[in-house]
C-alpha cells in the first residue's frame, strides 16, 4: 500500500524560515511515529522551499541568527531521531536473522528424524 504524501500547506505570507521549521517539526513527529515515507515527502517539500529561496542549504542568509539556530536545533533533533530509528531497525533485523537461523536448524533436525 502506497501512502500519499501529506503536503504541509504554508500559511499566507508565511516566512520561508518559519515554513522550514514547521516542516522539520513535522518530520520529527513522523520519524518518532515510524512514518519514514512521510519524513521523505516532507524533506522534499523542505528542499523545494530552499530552492525557491534561491539558496543552498548552507547559505540561508536572509534568516536571522535565531532562525538559523532554531533550524540547526531542529535538524540535529531530526538526525538523532532518524539515527535512533535506524538503530532500532538494525536491532530488529538482527533478531529476525537469529530467529531465521533457529528455525532453519529446527527444520533440519526435524527432517533427519
């Protein structure tokens, strides 16, 4: 089942920096819920805003220092949440591989009888 990408509509006259903060906040919430497809969609929207601003992500000059700091904090939090999710997936994959090995051994022993 393919999930439709949720578009976070900007408020009329919304500042691009505020929009980026809103998108990052929504990405963090989606990542915590394990909704990685939505995290990716929202990331695409954030990229579009940056492109529309005519700036590279490393060169957000029209923003105030406070806005840049908030974006940095939100981005760092998003990275932490995604890293935690990735670690959780790795752990579950290892557990699944162990179960698969045990089932394989059990099936071989069962076939020998």
